C-alpha cells in the first residue's frame, strides 16, 4: 500500500484487447494491483498492430506493462470456468469488446456480479451500447473522423488529417482509469460494485470539448483565433508560434525583417490581424523560410514569444530537457530490444529490473495463475494438450 502502490492487494481481471481497455489495466498494475490479462492462445490482437516483434508490438508493450498473462480458449467451457475462478476474489473486471460479445461469452455485468458482488466492471465500446452505430467496429482513426477531430486538423492543403497517435483510445483509457479509481474509492460506502460504461466516441468528444463548443457557437464555421499563429516552414525544419499579446507582433516582424508591417497601425490588434489574415500570413511565411530553426528560436526566445521547433520523436528523446527531467525510462524488453517508455505521472520512474517494467508474453503466467486457482499440474498439461490454455 502507500503512495507508491495504493492498489496493492487489489485484483484486476482484464480480458480487453487493443489499447483502450489494456492501457487502463496497465495503469492499475502500475499503481500496485495484481492485473491478470486473459487473452486468446494466439495472443490478443494488440500484439500484432504495426510491426510484430516476436508476438509483441509497441502497442502491446506499452499497454500491458506489469500484468500477468494467462492464455485461455474462452470458447471452451473449461476456459470460461477458469475465468470464473479468477473472478471469485476480483475487485475489477475490464472488457472492451463490441456490445453483446462479452455477454455471449457469459461475462455480462450481471453474471460477473453473481461471482464477485464487489467487482467494479469497466466496459468500453466504440460507439456506445445503444444507437444505430452500436454494432459498428471502431478503431482510433474512425473515431477521429466521426467525432470531428480530423475536421479541425487541416493542413495548408485544406484536407482534414488524422492525428498520428491513437488519441481517442488513450483518452478513453484515461477516462476509464479515472472512473475506476473513483469507483474504488466510493466502494468503501457501498455494499456491492458497479457497472461503468464508456466508449471511444465519448472519450474523443470529451477530448475535443473546447473546440466542439467553439465550432458550435459559430454554427460550423472555422474560426481563426489568433494571427499570426501556426506552423511555419523555416530553412531547415518547422517552427510553431503562438501570440497572445499585441505588443509581440512588432517584435516578431522586427526579427523576421518586416519592421514596416509590425509598425502598421491597421495590424495593431489581434482582431485587426484576423481581419487581414490573408494579407499578413503569406508575408510571415515567406520571411520564416529565410532563416534556420536555431537562429529563429534564439530570437523568438529573446523576444519571449511562445514557440518551439517541431521535433520528431527521436529529436524529442535526445533533447536535454527530456533527459534531465527523467521523463522517459529506457527498458530492455525481451524480443523487442531497448525501448523508451514515458514514466507515469505521479509515480516513481520505472524500475528496469522490476516486474512492473515488463510486458508479458502470450500465456507467460498461465501455469502460475492456473496453479493459484487450484488446478493441478496434470490438469494444466491436459488443458495445454487440448488447446484450452497455452502453458510452458
């Protein structure tokens, strides 16, 4: 227990796959819970998104750190019975299948509650458990398009673009974890657990709440907030700037070699500059192209104008700010190699030698978990031979 592992002693049964459910489960593990990941014998599909590193992927490593994996065939009655035994003393159950799938497996909220009345049940879907889209398969790019995120992420080509991280999944995982932790706190005053339902659509909508409101207030029109602002092409890269104070505009124009524009009274306020955006922005963009990122950054820093060079992830990881603040731990992972993992806010950095810094192989803990549930070695061998479990 304590601040480093407040969930020590709690047991989580996680049958989810992909990102949203598994990442919420991973956070439970990092805060001390015993998280048992139940996955198919071939491994959950998150292991095979992107490049496959011996049945690991960047997705599965990040989302399963600190868990124990038991591989079970849930189409078999024996596999289902093993999950029921797991649930007998479970505090949390996590699933993220399409509506109805978990019910058909026999693990609806009602059934889980019969086995473990205290369990908090987190159910994550794509579009929710009702409505015309409830049955539709959902992944992050689909939700980015559906929920409006792509519409406000347009390039100069005017085409909506996908944000290149699984932002809807990650947001939903964080909201799910938040709901779990508060429910566990509230359970002190309750006689039984509860059902928490969330979905990627809800996570994406909450993430975009401010922009959604802005667009709604303007009845769908795109609103230019500040001028100049955005990403600018320099000689050797890109720089983003954001200006909040009107007295910064003359400073920017001076360092870009455009003093006359900066002194023009018709551009003195942001409202005026928004009105004249079509005149100002091409001149600013052309001026940025004449200087390198390093020189521009030094001048912008001296002028105290909000800015930053657009880094790729390799450049970000190499930056002194990242290294000196201990933002990332480098973990040696079997089958994958040395990988960077951001430390969880509020917790100590990963201990590279500890069990919370490793993502399990498929069924790596099957024998251990099943033994803990009372199965004999002979029974486990029989299950493995009949492809009910994967056990070494």
